[in-house]
C-alpha cells in the first residue's frame, strides 16, 4: 500500500462540511476514468431524478489560512478530519492501480482499497479500463478496518446507490434508460445501466431474436418494467421502447399520408391473399385483386420480396393503423382501351388461361378476360371444357356480350368458326329445341296412374246391356 499523498490527520470532533455531489457526466471512452455512472436517463422534461445524499468529501489542508495562531491550529486541523461510517458514500482520488485492486485517497489516515470485484459490475475487466490515476470517484465504505487493518471501499456499490434513485424516478415518470450490453446469459442479456439490468430475449426487439451475441457492446435504450430493490432485480424491455417510438412514428406517418397519392415502396412480404409493401414508415397491404389487371392465381406471380414498386394509396384506417394499396391502379386501365376498340360481334385473338366445369376463361389484350360458356366452345356437345381446350392455347373468339358497368365480357369460340358462319349464311331455320327440363322437374311432371270409380263403371255397363236388349226375358 502506497503512502498517502496528504499529511497525516488525527481525529477531531468537528464534522466536515459536506460538498454537494457534482452532476454526473456521461463517459464515452471506457479507458478514461470518471466518477459519473455509465447510465444516461431519459425522463420527462423539467424533472430531476433522485441522486441520493451528497458524497462526503474531506476538506483539503491547503484551504486553511496561512496566518493561524497556536490556539487556532488544533481547531483548524480538527475541521479537516474526515468523519464517516460504514455505508457512507465518500469522494476520493485514484492514486494507484494494481492488477487486482485500486487505491483511493479519501483524506483518511490511509488510502482505501477498492478490490477488483467491487470496482465494476462487468466481469473480466482490467482496473485500468474502469479508472485512471487522478480520477475523482465516489466509493461506498464497506469496512473501516478489515482483519488486515485496511479501509475497504466499493465503487460498484456507490454507483448502485446513485443509479437506483435515478431508475426509480425513471420508472415512475415512464422514461427510459440507456446502457451498454455487456453479457449474454441464459434467457437474455445483461445491460450496464450502473447496475446489472436484465433484458429478456423476448423483449430485445419487436420480433424474436435468435442470436443475441451481436448485441454485446451495443448501447441500447429500454423501458424499466420491473424493479425490486430487495432482490436487486431490474428488468428492462427494449421492445416496449421500440413500440412506443414506432407508435409516434406511425401516427406522424399516417397523418402525412393521403388517399389517392402515388408512392414508391419495397415489397416486404408475400402472402396468399396479397403482398405487404414497406412505404418507409409503415407497411401497407396490396390485396391480390389489386396486384394486376389480369387474373392472378398467387401474388408471387407478380411481385417478389425486395422488389421496388409504384403503389397508389386506396384507403387509410388511422384507428386500426391499416393502409390499403394498389399496384394495378398505377398503370393504365386496359378495360378502357378494350371497350373503346371493340364492340359486340368483334372477332378477337385470345389465350385460354383457365378452365372450369361450366366453361373456360380467355384473356384478350392486357388484363381483359371473359368467359366462354361450355355451350359456346364447339359445334358439337362438349362434356368437359378441359377435353377441348388447354391452358395457354391460342383461340379466336367472338365478343357476344359486354357489360361495361360490371366490367365483364362473354365470348364464343364456336361462333368464330368458319362453319358456324357458313351455316348462318345458309338461312337454315333454327331447329326448335325442346325445353330443357331437369330430372327433378321430370320426376314432378310424371303422370300418376288414373283412378276410377268401380261402382260407376259397373252401372254404365249394365245400362248399355239393357239398351241392347241383352239380359231381357
């Protein structure tokens, strides 16, 4: 143990005048010592976190006047004597750094010893990374005199006392704390906020994080969700902080968004019912029906994750924070061009895109498709459309019906055939078709057996025999 840099002092009865604690100053370089805690608190403006009582600080002999008389000398020396007890927080200066301890001059008869385990909450850290010679630090008195007669101090516990008051104030006022992630433990992370704050893995981010190692060394901001001083337990939530921050961002983003505007976004995910597009502040949904003017079986046929797309804002639900988008409405409507270029009776080239039991869908142009009923596929009777047509097959169709209000068209393949045209040119009278009757109707219309009156029949027979004279005597 090195000798004290201050002259020896004897105990006196005059207590020292306490000096107000200095405002903690954040430390950016871990190699430069500082008396300030490594915690930065973010609380409501105009409030002051509880920092605890001021640290005891010895008065320097150099502050005494030079012209002391003999009768004043003893009282002056007594005034500089440091009075403290175990559990007090004292301010001192680092005078020596060893491999396993740090010596601190607090103005006592000998330097105090800060063991390595009482220097910082961090593990496997060299003392030189925590403090430097000449640093003014606060220490808590653990033992005024141990078995070896040493004064045992703790920088870690002094910081704990200071920080705990701040954390309690932060939690009461709904603020946040900042700290550096120092360790990965089972179930989460340990964050240095002046004491060991536990951040559960499920609360590290908005989504579950599988690998926590990349967070080590990062400074993060989190909310305090649980506090138990008796158990020395502080539980943090970075997710709560992110959700709160994002809620403010989402609100500002939605207020700036207007229906009908066109923006550029990036496809963030593709699902069965559509695609989500990141607009730079929130995700909006493009329903599968708004992906393209053409029929889309699955959104992956049109978009992929990471693709930049132009979208139009269709609807904004600010209460539910939902945005409806459209990709197809940023491109020209093919229906407008089709309806202006074609009329009923036109013959058009098309492609079979789908077959169903009652017919087939044929696409003509870009985004316009219509139904060919099973009865309009061929001149002969068609049992099943897939037996006559295949997906991707090119066909000529006749436009037989167009409903502009419902944006629907009907086609006929057989009416576009040359033989159908030739038959129509022959003016053959249309053959009457028997009305189609379902099996249920036929069953209902079947004639039931006629019933008759037996007595009336016998009487009629007897009357006829009488008129013929048969049976007379």
